[in-house]
């Protein structure tokens, strides 16, 4: 007689593959997971509570620290919400700069994901390739606003700094470089049989499940749904540029992988058009009152961050501070499906599936 | 959707001609469906939020919310299969949860609000209707102390399990002010 016993295994709170301080308690029957309970909150800083005592400009640096891999999109969603409440017009040059940094950020964010995902699965070298290329974007941001990760770049009504001389040229030089590197990535990894065996057919769900769990971003599009807020509910200047929304078919980790790589290509396509149309001269700040006081009321705005729909719900009482500020964080909502996906999987697939969702714990906990 | 800044300067004109009509129809449709199928007093208030691009807002009475939520999801005319956001707000005299709903097929959007008493706040859980509500309701419970009867696993999610109080409440005072 073989004696079997249920094993309770704690993963985290500090674990290299959890991309932050995330913990999950799994119940194992041999190698197979029978139950999984995620535990969050280790990075909870109370951003929403802190924001109630800060004015809107002061909140912007806090948004940098939510999804610290994609701070530019977080900056944008807050500014965009306040601008919507106040009905502000943004100068074209400022909006172009915002769009360019957001798309560069998407590329940088997907590169972090690509590198770390492969690292999780056991491939060391792709990480070095991805970070080599991401460094170029980080340097571009550093030149623009003096920070490598927490940019605090956007303001209600525009952007803080204009692009320095030659910056736009550097962005246009980066585009063909990155395109050639993407081919290298594909040669290096995408066809690798061991890699494919690890991710194909893993973590599968259908479109209906994805919608009911409120998934967004690549996690939603991998099921075949063509849903990208840049197309479906265009904001900023996205309706001016031609780009495709890559969608998957099977809803597995492989589709999510393909989509994110293709999104880098599409972002480069947007960047190429944006750089070409970039206006000569012009203001980088619109007409904004000295003290930003949105009128009484509330808005919910949402944009497409690299991880999905990031939303900002503001309730204003006409004061300089928000009465209530709530962020809809895609990582938090996307992570909900994890326990459901894990049941019946093996421990090795836990890492594959968690990495495939692409979370940033700073955003999960907020 | 229409709150976007469209350079070109045609915004005021669009506001006059386009804004009220389509969303007003969405709002009226939802109100009449709720009143006829759920309860004739299910909707406490309904208006368009002009600030948010004319988003239809419905304030639904808490006792009818679960049934109304089921209808929002299953009624083909509404088809709100996607819960995009769930927020809780403390208005000092009452508490409110806001559900931002979206129909993936038609693109219709609604902001649904449910109000509850502040002393003993309780709003039926809609986790069975939208699984996406699960962690969101836990977050609202944790930070604002609103109870969600019917929730499968209502525990704190952000704060430690032994935390006292609900930090996002307006009258919250930390036990140790130094922390």
C-alpha cells in the first residue's frame, strides 16, 4: 500500500517568481494542486487613503509606485481623469509626448515581462537581452524627466518637461533597432521546443470565463476577443494611428506570449507614425488654473495599460483634494483567476501560469 | 467615450447634437426594464453623468440589487457581462458602492450605485453574478467595512487579518498615530 498525504505548501511572500511580495498557499496531492489561496497586501501602502489628503499634482508620484514597471500609463490615467472632470484641452505637442512615452513604456514593460517570464521558466539569457534593450528606453526617459522608473512626468493639462533637442531623433533610431531585436528574440526563444512544451496548452480558459472574471489586456485577448481600449474606446490620439490588435485563439500561455511580443511590434508601429507627425514647437502645458479644483461630481476613466484596463474613479467635492480616489488596477483583477487556473495543475505550471498573467505586485496591492 | 479631447475644435457642436440622445435611451431602457421585471421601486434615481461623457447612472435600492444585477447580466437588451470596476465610497451620512458595468457586445455602459446605512452597512454580494466582484468586494469590506452577504469568502485582503477598523472610512483613526 502506498500512503498518500495532502501537503500544504507555502510559496512566498518572497519568491523569485512572484515578481514582488506575493504569497500563495497551495494544497498538493502528490504533484497536483488541489487548492490555491493567494495572500496579498504585503505591498499595500494605502495610496487611495493617502490621496485623500493630497492635491492632484501631489498624487502623481504615488501613481508611479503602483505599477512601477509602467509608471507612464499610471500618470496618464490620473491626469486624464482630472482633465475629463475639468474639461481641459491638452496642447497637441504635450499629447504627442504623452502618447510616445506611453508606447515606449508599453515596449519596456513587455520587455521586462518577456525577460522575467523566461527566467521563471528557467531560461537565463533572454533576461539579459531584454534588459539590454529596455535600458535604451529607460535612458530615453531619464533624459526626458530625470528618472529611470518613477517618472512623475505628466501633469494635469500636459507634461512637465518638453523633449530635449534630438530626443525625438533618438526615439526614431530606437524603432528599427528594436524591430531587428524582436526577430532575434523570436530566433532565440519563440521556436524553442522545450519552451513550447512548457507553455503550450497551459492555463487555458475561454472568452466567457475571461469576461466574467473581468480580465483585460493580453489575458483577455488571448481568448480571441478583439478588445483593446486604444481601439474600442479611443483616448489620447490613438484614433489617428494605424495599428493592429493581436488576438489569440486558444487562450493558453503561448497565446499570451505571442500577443505580448506582437504588441511590442504594434507599439513600434504607432511610435513610427507618432514620431513622423510630431509637431514642431508648441506648448507642453495647457491652460490650467493655479490650483486644480475639479468641480463637484465623479468620473470613471480607463486606458489600456500594458497589463490591461487601468481605471481611475474620482469623486470630487470641488476641493483641491479628491474626496475619494479609486484605481482599478488590472493586475489585481487579472490575478483573481489564478486559483481557478491552478486546480489540477502541477507545481511547475504554477510558475508558468502566474508569470503568464503578468502581474506587478505594487499594483495588486496599491 | 465622447469626453475625449478631440483636437479640431468641434467639441461644443458635438455636445449639443449627439450627447443627450443615445445614452438617454440606454438609461430609459434600463430603468423601464428594472421597474417592470425587478420591482417598480427598484430604481431610486437615474440620471446622466454629463461630466463623464453622459454615462448613465442608476441608483438602485439595496434590497433589489441582487435581482437587478442578475438582470443586468442576463437580459440581452442590457447584456452587461463585464464588471469593469467596483468602488466603495464613504459619504459620511451613508455608504455607497459603485459598479461600472459594460456590455462587451454592444459597448453599453452603466454606472450603478447602491447605497447603504452607515452604521450597519450591508449590500448583497454579486460575486455569483460577476466572479470579478469577488476580490473587489473583499477590498471594499476590508477598507470600508461594508458587509456583502452571500460572498463566498469575505475576509480582509489588503490589511492584516488582525487589523482594527477600516482605513478608508472618513472617521477612521489609527490606533497608533505614529504608524
